[in-house]
C-alpha cells in the first residue's frame, strides 16, 4: 500500500486559506472505511436474494434493520468517546471490529454475527471521525463547511471504487471475495490512521490527556481488549434479541418509530438544561434538524434497497453485449459527489464569506426539495418500466445525479453544523444523535415499500411528496432555528 504524503502540520488559523493538514489523514481514513461499508452494502440485498434464497420482502427487512442499527449505535459510541475513550481510541476500536465483521460475512453461517459486528464497530467509528474533523477548526472558521465537503469527498471516493471491486468480485467471482475485499479496505484505513496520527496534534486523545500527541501502549491495550469483547457482546445481544423478538413484534409500528425520538429527546433535554437555556436551544435545534434529516435519508437510502433491485430487475443493463452488474449503479452517486463536491465546496466557501451566506437549515431545506424532484423522475421511470418491462440505464443514472446534488446540500453541511452548534462537552454525543436520525431513516427506507402496500400510493410518488413538503416546512422554520443556534447557523 502506498501512503499519500501529507503536508507539515500547522496550527489552525482562520486567516489561512489552506485546510488543516490533519484533514487529509482523516480524508484517507474515511475513504478506506467507506470503501469497506459501501462494498458490503452494494452486495447485501443481492447476496440475500440470490445466494441465500431470501424473498424480496425479507431481504429488504434485513437491510432495514441492519442499516437502521448501523446509524443508531453512534449515539452510544459518541457518548463513550466523549466521556472515556477519546476520539482516536474509539475510531481504532470501531475499525477493528468492522474488519472482523466483514471477514465474518465470508461465511454464510456467521451472517448475523457479521452484521452485529459491523453495527457495533460503526457505532464507535462513524460519529467520532466526523467529530475529529470538526476539532481541526476554530469557532466561526469560514473553512469549516468547505473542509467537511472535502472530507465528504473522501467518503465518496471510497464509495465510488467499492461497487466496482467488491461488486465484481462478489457478483461475478465469489461472494466471499467481495466481502473479503471490504475487510482489506478497512485494514488499510486502520493503517492509514495510525501511520499519520501525529498530524492530529493533541486532538482526539482520551479526556484529560496531557503529554505525547500519539497513543500510548496502554491505549493500544485498551483498544485490543475492547475490540475482543465485541464478539461475545454481539452473541449475547443476538440471544437477548431472539428471546425478545416475539414481544417486540407485538409493539405497534408507531411506537417503534416514536421511541427513539422520545429517548433522544429526554436525554438531550436533561443534558441541555445542565448548560443553561442557550445550550438547551442549541441542542433542540439539532434535534429538530435531525427530524428533517430523517425525511431526506428515508428517500435517499432507497439506493441500496428498492433502487438496487430496480437496477437488477427493471433496467436494461446490456451494453455492447456485456451485462453491467447491478451493483455498479451504486457507484454513480459517489462519482457524482467527486465531480460536484469541489464546485459546491468552492461555492459555499465564497458565499459563506459574504453577507449573502445561507444558513445551514436553508441549505438543508434546498437539499430536501432537490431530493423530491429526483423522485418525481423516478416515479416516471417506474411507470415506464411497468408498461415496457425494462427502461434504459440513463433513468436511474439521472436520478442518482439529482439526488447527489441534494445530498451535497444536506450531508456535509449537517456534519459541519453539528461541530459548530453542539455544546463543547457534547460534540461526540450530538454527532451520535445526528447519526441516530440516519438510523431511523434507514429502517424506514427498508420497510417503506411493505408499509405502503394497500395504500394506493406508489412508493416514489410518496417519497417525492414527503421530501418536497418537508423542505418547504423547513424553509418556514429557518428564522426560529437560527435564533436557537445563537449565531452558529
């Protein structure tokens, strides 16, 4: 493996136009981790339906549960990092556990253990690497949104390559090789992060740590021991969930959906009160935006579920006599990110330095409306497929590109907003809450098709209406949210 040389570290300065040198280490680490995640995600539903014989609805249910929990566990991982581990130890622990999860995916008998390890590992990794990016900037640093957009390019560089490598190996050679390549990608990410950790300075060390800028031998011992406990923990969790599964099935869906919001709201209300009214309002603004975030990702995450199956069953994938693997379509979104992110990063940086700067809630509302317009196109494609049997690949590619523009207005902006608005003592926890909204959205994304059966409302029409409507409501709420953010919007 060849490491990309990084520039010499320099103290952050709001007058320095260059991004912090630590950003490039975090960029490359996240790139490898996302290669691992999206390589596995591109294969999951196809693997369940084609290799393991799952019915369409059952495969989507597994996908919903997995992706939902993947984004709920960061709530716990962020809290543990804030209070005990620090960001670096949490990131390393999460990476090791996810690598083991991808290795377990190569064995069909270990499917549930593998998914459990990936869920737990992501909980430690995902919120804390994003929080560590935010630590590289001072308050009101105009480079922050642009920096998070660059970081987001790292996410999508890994996501762009993953379907080609993991998808080709999994669909065309052997499913085990596809999942194995995801494990190798995670290993590269761990090596990258460790090799260049000096660039991080003292950021992300365990709470209260003074002295060296690198992790000490005892820190590595903690990482190894914590990683080893993940396997028995997952087995225990699976046993408990299995015993409680029948009781959970009796709980009405409305309560299941509302429960995370109630628990998160109660936790944040108590935490916000400890810091006074201003902290409480800042926390509430994040919770409200998290609810709108659910509307966005409930639609966007159809990419790995219904839109992945649309590519497999309803898209003409034969080009010059060669059939494009369905998983390749998962690369369109990250490739579009790489194409458009530099343009939008430069645009935000220029606009945010002027009196015409858009607030984070405004950018996110625009992203929701753009997502809805993409689903208008997707509904037309579905109608044509119902009539003709299959449609050309440009329909799906076009929708992915439109959704990408919406994603760039909401996702990197949201990550940046959390590190700017969250009270200092709660950044990791709040990042976990933000990813918790992804969890709810991912679960709904996988279950939505079955929930709408019998309603008479087509899936993509429903998603278009909800996204555009939510975007308009969010625009109306911008003045209130800006007031709650106390100058950090």
